[in-house]
C-alpha cells in the first residue's frame, strides 16, 4: 500500500504508542505498518482488522494525516448525563449511600433519584442500567445494583 509521508514512520510509531484512544491508536498502528512496507494480510493479522478497513485507514490518512483517522460524530441521542459529570457520578455511587439517601444499599430507584437531584439527569430504570453499563465500559467500575 502506498502511504503518503505526512509523518515519518518513527513519528507514527510514537503517536500510536502514546495515543489514549484505543481505536485511533489501532488505526495509526495500521498506517504505521503500511508505511513500513508490510502487506495488507500481515497488517490484518497484527491488528485483527479486515482488509477493507485497513485500506480505508490508509486512504483517510493519505487524504489528511492522522487527524482524519479520528471517529466522526456518531448518530443517536446524546446521553443525559454528560461525560464530564460521569467521574463525579462514579465517585458518588462508589462512596455508597449517605444518610440523606435513607437506604443501606443502592437500588435502581435511589440511583435514579441521585441522578435527577444531584446531576440533573432523568432516566427510566432501563436508562439507569444502560448509563451504569456505559460507565463500566469507559472506566474500571464495579457496581452491584439491587433492582426493585
């Protein structure tokens, strides 16, 4: 594959090794391997990605460099609890119930009340479960919720 020299292979290697976004790091890694002259089947084996996917990464990179490898905005309704508030919500839940919660163990209803009163986000019970799952995916987070 032909990779335009937006960056040196050394720069690409450094970028993929230091990138915090795992998806972007894998894409940069694929472009790096292509820039080193590896064939697509070899890159497929190393990255675990499909041939067409790797070709798309290289095409995007050739069109505009590493910045074009970022995810584009995804469709769908945004979360009610902003990503910026997730750490505070996580801490609140990890700390356990307080006296004002008037329970000894969190349940779905109480978590819903906390989300609404303290974070301004109103969820159904299934929405609460989904929000907890989203937080678990983005952070190391273990929680046991007793559902009513």
